[in-house]
C-alpha cells in the first residue's frame, strides 16, 4: 500500500501534516506513532512466539504417542 505513494505523494502528505499540525506538534505526533508501531511489533512477535511454542509442544506430544 505505501509503496504506491512515491516521493511526490510523500512530500505532499508531509507538507499537509506540517500545515495542519504545525512545526511544534509534528515531532510529538511522530514520536507517538513510532511508539505505537514499536508496541504493535512487540505484540506481534510475542503472539507469534506463543503460537510457535504451542505448536512445538503439540508436535512433541504427538511424537510421544507414536
């Protein structure tokens, strides 16, 4: 989705954000967005790890039964 924006589109979005939010508020918004992405990635990794561990345990139980 973001790969279709291109450089001109990105410049337009950044310019509009600067006009709407102003130069003082923009870094705060960027920081908040970055923290949100960081938390999302962390949660995704934890969920993936939990699922992988559960699958590994299930495989071990199946092997014991055989």
